[in-house]
C-alpha cells in the first residue's frame, strides 16, 4: 500500500526523494511495503555494492538485512524527519507513518537511525 498522493521526484542534494501532492495529517500510515530478507552472508556481499545504501538491517539482532519494495528505499534521511519507519519482522514488511503534518509539495524524510528523533551521527556523517 502506498498513499496515492506520494510520488518520487528529483532533489537538489540527494538525487531523488519521496514527496506528497496533498497535505498529510500526523500519525497517518502512508506506506506498507513487503521486504526481501537476506542472510548475514548476503549482507556482507551487498555491503560491497551500490545496494548498501538502500538496504535495512533486519532481525532482532540486526545480523540480517532486507530490501524493501515500494518507495521505502527512496526516502531520504533527516535527523529531524517528518516520518518514521516501523519494522514488522513477523510479516516481513516495513511501514512508514507520519510524525507531524506534512504539507503538499514537501519531501518526506525518515531517520536512518531507526527512531525518528534520534540525532546520533550516522556512518556517512561520522566520516
């Protein structure tokens, strides 16, 4: 499920991202995407490819990884995100939900730390 008002568009700094054509209220489920789960061994291989930037750590111990379908891999990161993602290990899916009102034309962001308000530096900022 992807909210019909969402679309992918180019961005000035981050190649492309997810945007909305209409206002979206807070706490709204906007996407539910199935994932393909891969083993720890496959994760090591993927870390050596361009897919490294699009996969999510997966499982209770984060030893696996997954590739999400839908728009999920295209949401850009912000430490002050307007959306959050929720991992559902049992059903092998990732959901995206808004954490505040999002205005038409605005880009939707998730925090790659996992918690929408976690400002801990990520690997690409720690370098």
